[in-house]
C-alpha cells in the first residue's frame, strides 16, 4: 500500500513556530520533557493494586460479590495502566531512561497485548495518518460501525448509536484474541506492512500471549473453576474495553473532527502534518484534574498528537501555548 503524503501547500510556518515555543517552555522552566516522580508513583500504585487484587481473587477465593467488584476494579486498572504507563513508555516519554521506557511499554505484554503490534498500529500508523480512511486502523470497524463519511453505509448503521455501546465493551477481548494475531500472521496493520520483526520480537509476542493465557485463563480455571473464572474474566475485560473505547472515540470520532481524503491523482493530503493532527483530534474534560490523572492526560489529545514524546504530565501547561498559537495562525482548536 502506498500511504498518502502531507504537503504544506500554503507554506505555513505553524509547526515550526509551535515546536519553538514549546521547546522554549522547557528551556525556561528547566523541566525534563519526560515523566517525574508523580508518574512513577502512579505506575507503582496501579500495578501494586492490580497484582494484589489478582492474588486475592485467584488464591483467596473471596465471596462472589467481592470478587466481582475486585474484577471490575482490575478492569479499570487495566485501562489505567494502559493509559498512564504503557502509553507513555511506548512513546519514550515515561522516563529519560530508555530501559525504563521499554519496561513501561511492555506493560502491554503483561496485560496480554503486544507492545510490538501496538507500536506499529498506534505510533507508526495512527499518529501519522490520523482519521484517514483506509489507513488509520483505529477507524476500521467495518462493517459493524461506520466511523467516517467516506465509509460505505449499510442499513444496520441506522442503529449503531444503540448497539455501539455493546461493541465498545468488546474492544479488549477483540484486541487480545483477534487483532494482535491478525497483525502478526498477516504482518500488516490493515494494508500497511509491519516493521520487520526480529527473533526477539517473535519471542516477546508469544511469551506475552502464552503467559497471559496461563495467568488469566488456565490458572484461575484450575483454582476457582470455569464458571467463576468466566464471570470474573468477562467483568474485567468488558469494563476495561468500555473505558478504553470511550477515551479512544472521544479523541477522534466526534462531530467536530475532520476525516481528510487524499487527492486521487497525487495521493497527497494538502495540509501540513501538524494542522492535520489538530483538525482530526479533539480534547475533552481538560478542566477535570481527576479525569486527567486517570486517563494519563489523553483528554489533552491534541497536545499528545503534536508532541507524543512529551509526557502527559506536561500537557496542561503546554496546552496554553498550543491554544494561543492556534488562535494566532487561525487553526481550529477543538475542545
């Protein structure tokens, strides 16, 4: 597949000026662009609670209603670890230390997904070709959902505002047991080829899948029985999937965001990459500090797409710079 190119047809200096102003902020404040103690504490806190709840549910067999509540919390923690730890680690913004970034990114593997597949799908494809139909895998949920105007419309889509809520809950299950394997065996994200996988990459992929199957399926079934496991596993994965879906969709598939189409003859997007990111992305609940803390700053989605290598802990401050620059250059800032 030949992916579209971005062309700055108007010769805008927007991106250049934006990078300069944000960089000046870090120079003047003498802050590192990566995470700090508060982020590391949150990572330890989330993982500690997740492991403690797992041990209690599987090895101590609490009352059914307690186990269900604990599985619900584990589902929330699964999303929270993904938002705060894995996501920053995958972008290299969790820590100034590359090793710690890799460890944080491999939280995905510990939760049953694949950091390698995530890197290809999210960092390489989604962050480059945001909301471009046929390229951005995040909006490819055909034929069940129509995510943008260029996708074919079926009669069932008249009701997607009703059944979409059920589909949202299935995100994590599909991710772990279908999507990762599809990418692995086709070696593609949609039609975009994966980066060549090393022997270590193959090992890491299968180690994550086998390890997750043992810890989250085989061992619990052996210790607490199939029915108890199934109820707990569904509570965990369905709630995590719902939370992940809501955050992902609020960031890009709302009424105000754009879904650009490349020119047929040139296969070019007639806009510079930075403006494309802003037009296809939306912020939400940016005044709510609790939501910001829980979702790892992903409610500041514009800031993240423009500066993915800057940790989310800095987004509230640099958002002021970005918003002012957008106003100056007459670029619509969706919030």
